[in-house]
C-alpha cells in the first residue's frame, strides 16, 4: 500500500520475513513503514514457515484459520499505522517518521520547541514591514530566496516540511552547503551568502532563547576572492565613440553614465531632477541614497555626465516618469549590453553592474583618485567594501614605479 500526499509525503507499509533468523523452521514477520526516503521496521511478534509466505503479496498464503487470523492481524496493524499517518497529515504538515512511529507505539512526544521554517517566515514577515525603511527590496528578495532554498533542503534531506531548531547541528550546515553547490548549482560565494542569511535566523533564535547550541560553531568557510570584470580605457572609449541605433544608443548612454558616476542600475533608475543639487563648492552634484544600503552617494557631475543629462531632459519617457535617463528594465539592459559588446568585439561579461566596477577601477582609482573619495562616491559604509574594486592596472603601476627611476644605481 502506498499513499502519495501533497508536499512531498510518500507513505508505504509492507510486511516481510527475516529469513536469516529461522527458529524451528519459522521466520519472524516484520512491518516496514516508509515515509519519503526514510524507513523503520517493527517486529510483529509473529512467526511463520517461509513456505507459507508470499514475498510478492507481503502476507501469508493459504486459507486455513491460522493463516486467515494471521493476515487479519497484519491488516489491522496496517490500518492502525495508516490511520495515524492520515491523522498526523491532516493536523500538521510538519511531522517525521519518528513522530509516526511514536503515535503507532502509543509513545507521547514532548514538544521540541520552535521550528526552523516557522522562525524564518516570522523574520521575513518582519523585514517586509520595514521595506524601504531599514531594508532594501533586494535584501528582502534575497532572504525570500534563502528561505526557499532552506525549505527545499529540509525536504530533500529529511523528507519533512520543517525541523525543530533543537534538531540542528553542524552536519545540517555542512550538508546544506553541499546541497546548495551540487543540487542548486550555486558558486562557492553564492552558497555562503545564502548560509549567511540562514545564520542570521540562528543567531536570532539563540538571542531569543529558542536555541542553546550554535550549529555554526565548527563551520568554517571563507569567501573566495573574485576577479570582478571592468572595462579598460580603450574599451570604455570604444563604447563611448561607437555609433548605435536609437535603442542601443539609449542603453549605451545609461551604461556610460554609470561608468562616470559609479551608480548601480537601481539607483540610476530612480534618479530624478531632485537628485541634482549645487554643492557647497558651487559645483553641480548628484546626491542620492542608494537603494541597496540607504547610504548617501555624493558624486560631482563631470562634463560627460552633464551632456547625457542635457541630452535626455526633454525625452518623453524621462519627462513622463520624472527620470534623468530613459532606463529600461535590467533584463533588457543586460540583453542589449551583450549586443553592444558583440558589435564592439569586447569579450567580457557585459552587464549593467560592469559600469560600477569600471568607475571604481578605470575611471577613478587608476587615475589617482584616493580610495577614501571613491568609497564616498560609491556610497560604501567602509573602505573595506571599496577594496574589492581596487585593482591596479599595469599603466598605473608603471607610472608609480617611474618615481624610482634614477633613485638607485650601482656600478657593474
């Protein structure tokens, strides 16, 4: 008998003989209960001659009263465990094979406290209320994705919809990391970011007294350094000078604007005339709170960025939506940027975020703009965040090393 229920619950009851444990020519009868990928066996405290048993049917063969009584007993045991399964399934989605076994044996379970997904849902509900106040939409979306991965992992490994917090251990964390990398095809750093989101839920549970032992105690993993792409000066100038049709020209202009301001896609999308202000130095600046972090970015407007602002001040879409630039959806932007890369013969992963890296590396740091200044313009909360972008090109290294020319010498 097999029942397949909603939410991945597969239930089966089967009887079999342990023929290797013959006593006086009879083997003991066992009942096997399977719930998803887990199984457990019970002795029925009955024995039978293997010649009188059908392995295929999982019951005794024959019509004599003794055989009929035995099969009737086995049917009653199957009905009993099936009844407990259905009762549990109707009352809660979150039960394990252990819970089913205890119900069948009449063992009263003690409550094991709050559950993982339950607390994760509570957390996400709270930060959703603070969207646009303390949390950016992208952060909330990341926690929702992390919740989904955590729920899917619990179903994958344990065959359950949830786990008690008290059941978590180091093995759970290690196996979750493996699951993300193998079953979800996440890169190392992406996997650790999801685990970091999950760790926040654990830290809250510990702080609130719901969990005494930290399952992360022995989990050690570090982010791997990533060589983030950027355009060099030659590639940037090629993009700027190339003639495109109107569709690609608008996308190119938005990309170039980002290359000379360091603003991410979401920030350029929300830019309006209200973000253009006169600074204390008398010059024109862009001042905007970043969508992702709410940190203030202050960026002086260069001649090239001012030309782009002027170019689109009477653009119908910009006027209708109160935007500085005709920004398309990020999906379209990235698709069109790949077209631009192909036309220009640039073999790099061309996305809207490539512009931010180009601003940090090619436009500023490698033109002697101090990292503290770059960090301020990028809206970073610490210089350590900016160091990710701090690559030095050969040109800059060569210029710096020229300062040593003629300073040292030796007779040979």
